[in-house]
C-alpha cells in the first residue's frame, strides 16, 4: 500500500496505480479512511 501512495503523491492517477499494483479501489479507500491499522 505504501508503494501505491508514493506513486499517487507523484501525480499518477489513483485508478491506474491501483490497477498496475493489482489493488482493489475499495481496499485502498478503506485503508485511507483509517479503518485498518
């Protein structure tokens, strides 16, 4: 997940980064909302 955040902070589209890293958008947003430690 940290890798995805690094690329997103560099300005890459969230959906594309998650697609490349094979992370579901729901998983990403769930963790961004602080529901997972």
